[in-house]
C-alpha cells in the first residue's frame, strides 16, 4: 500500500500537465481495477478541494469538485479514515458554494453528532439549513 498526495488527485481531475496527469490516471486506474491499494487522509481531500475550487488556481465549481472527488472516494481500494464523513461533506460542499471544504466537513460532523450550533464568526454558516451560528 502507498499513500496518495493531493497533487495526484489534482492532476487526475484537471489533466493540466500531460506527463503528471498520465501518471495520476495510471495510479487511479490501478486502484479502480483492484490491482493496488492506496491510502489518503481527509486533510489531503481538503487540500484537493481547496486547490480545485480556488479562483486563483483552477476555479472549478463546488459541484464539479464534489462530483470529481466523490468518484475518487468511491474507489474501493482507496482507503482513508473518515471516508463516509468526507463523502457527506462533499454533498454539503456542493450544496453551499460559499462554504470551503473545512466548513463543509464541520457541518457534516455536526449533523452526525446532532449538533445544531457552531461557534464561529464566519457568516457563511448562516445560510446552512439546520445550523445556528453563535458568536459568544
């Protein structure tokens, strides 16, 4: 088993560097075909989402990013802790384009725990159904 860094996911999704993208696609193919197992973390999924959605980098829509990352996370041989939570967070990320992935992960975690209030100064949480932002 090997670890997969965020840049492999970025190159796979964007195909912006022919050589690196080809290597990334081969890695993903081996995982999809069951010929190899790999591990990543929710931090690396966050980094990938950030890079892909960042207006100064790729500027992909949250819906596009969530769709691409969900396809990757659904690969059986891609292992990670909190995989189901990340899939839930990607749904939140797609639904609320003003939230970054870290905030979407917070909302998914809150929902799992039955938590409805969040201490935050980030007003983007005010748009999330079922979440009440508390400042003090």
